[in-house]
DNA sequence: CGGCGGGTCATCCGATCGGTGGACCCAGGT
DNA sequence: ACCTGGGTCCACCGATCGGATGACCCGCCG
C-alpha cells in the first residue's frame, strides 16, 4: 500500500530534497522524476504513479500546462499536488483550476509533506489556503495548543462536544471554539479527519 | 519512547509467545519475565517497567495477589494488564478490583496486543467488556469487512456520508449501514472514535 | 500601555449524523 | 433446499455538528 509518486521540478536540488524527505517514510516511494512539464507527461505514462508532485515554474511546459494536459486525458489519473515556494504565488489558483488536488509549500516539514501526500492519495484536497497561510506565517503557528490537543484527544476517544466539555471542565461552546481552530490548523473540516491527521502527524498515538 | 514491559506467566511457552509478538514492534521492549507473582514483584523492583502483562493463575502468588501488592506500594507504579484465556474468567473482576488497568485475551492478535499495550501506557483502560466480548465471539467477528474498511478510510479522509457514497459508488444509506456495523465492531459510537480505534489497531496508517 | 494569543462563553441555524427497523440480492456453506 | 453473511438500499427522526460572529479575561511582550 505504498504511494508511488513522481517529483517534477526543474531544480535537481529541490527534487533531491523532496525525494530525501519522502524516501525516509516507507509509505511513500518515489518512482521517477522529471525536470519539466513534457518530461513529466512522458514519465507519468511510463510509471503510472499514484501521485505527482509538480512545480509550477518550469521550462518547456510549465506546471499549469502539464496539469491541464494530465487532466484532459482518459484513464487512470494520478493525483496532483502543486509545489510552491510561497502561497502568495497566484499561479496556484490557476493550477487548482487546471485540476490540481492541492498544493504544498516547499518549506514544509517532512511530516507535513508525507501527511499531505497520504491525504491527497485518499482523495482529499490538501492544504487549504488557511492551512498554508498558517505554514507560511510559521514559527509554530501550525502547532496545536495544549488545550486543542486535549480537546482532540477527547474527541478521538469518542466524546461528543458536550461530554468533552464536562470532561475538561469547560462549556460546550469552548469545545467548539477549540475544534474550529484546530480544524483550521489541521486543514480538515470534521472531527474524524482531524483524528486521522493527528495520527498521521504523530500528535496522538 | 519505547514501552518497557515485563511478562508474568507461569508457562514459559506463553511468555515466549507474548514476547515474540511484542518484540516484533519497535515501540515495545520486553525487559524481563517472571513465572509467578513473587518473582514478578522482585522483577518490577529491579527493572521498573512501564507496564506489566500479568497472568492470573500462577503458583506461589497469583495474579490478583501480585497486583494488589504492586498497587499497595508507593512510588512509580507500572501499568498492569491482565492476561486471560477467556473473558468469562471471573477472576478478571477481582483483578480489576485489585487495580489492573485492563485485560487482554491470550488469543489476541499481535496488532491488538500492541495496541492494548500502547493504550494502557497512555493511561487508558483497555479492552472494555464489550470489546473483549467481540473478541471472544470471534470467528472473525471483530474483523471489518473490506467494504467497511473502504468506508472507514474514506471517513477518515474527512468525507461526509454523501461524499463517501459518491466515491464508492453506493448510496448514502449504504454508507450509513456500513458505519453502524463497523461502529459495533470497533466498540465506538461515532466516526471520530472509529478512526482512532482504527489507527490504534493498525487498521489504517 | 496597548496589542496579541490563548482560553473562555454565547447564540443562531442549516447540514449532517447516528439510531431504528426493514428489505432485497447473491454467494457460500450445511 | 435452506440459511447465513456481506453488500446494497430506503425512510424517518431527534441529536449533534460545523460555520459564522461577537465578546470577555488574562498574561506576556514590546
């Protein structure tokens, strides 16, 4: 059940960095790399990967163009995650319009990268603008606060908001506040996904 | 962050079996074993483990007695999980009364065993009567069907029932049916807890 | 001192969930 | 031939969730 993916970026250094981060996790396997959009298309044909990590600015055929070409095909389509340097990059929107399943900042940590890949493969759009924003504004912004982890843990144990509130000695309203905040940080929209992301990132178990 | 534990059972074969299952996981380390309650007490003194896996029927000093003696001490107390053959064993209740943190069936799978150990160390009481019941009623009753796993995975990815239905090409009603069933099997009442249990047992990630 | 982040609480509302009770079909085992 | 288990589907309902918004308090930092 390893995720087979290809890395597309015109900078070998970046490709190596990404590969290094991913290869350390045995749930992910890098099965190829390409230096521009056209190479990417051929590579996808050849390797039939589960997912493509694609840079936007590339010679010959840029990311958006490559994504469009990949999407316009029939047959099995790999998931596509865009690699960007800044989330202010407005090409991102064009990429998402073209059919990307989400985007990643090159400054992502290994754990974030792996989590994003795993999520994308399961059909989730990863790294919402807010989450990416949080990653950029970094410091430890994407880190959950102690209280948020408390809430998350209690939710994972199957408590309703009300029960969690009683357990943590706060009101249900407070629990909900913590939840919406941690949803934003984790890039999810519901408790089940939050629990999953928490496990993927090692925040719990 | 490995869990240091000792195995207490009067049958060397059982001890070996347990050890074998646990040693395969690098989050767990078996730091000692004992053949009866008194040996166990000395062993705990010597090794200061995080957790004790304790059989009940043993010569010299039985499990309940040993648990009682362990609990009546000051200082750092290891977690204690009782090992039983049947969950109908009524000594279980005495053991829990004496201070055990949960109990395990010797028929547990490796994944269940590891999950239980990890949970217990985190302060959770593991294997509720219902869960154990499910394990005993076995056959493969506690096993999720392929379809249920599909649903669970999609739910973990953050999908609503409707979205999951679309993804799996079935109706929302079907998704709900699978959910209620897998809730029953996992001993939970909502999707968030289901995702957690799935991770704890290694069904997902 | 003023701002900011973390924690707390509240209200409103539509969307979704979980529970219940059936129902049908098909494959495999008895 | 019968039955069981897995998969699929339906309807109805109260409970709960998630989203949006606004507010107060406290401690830390510049």
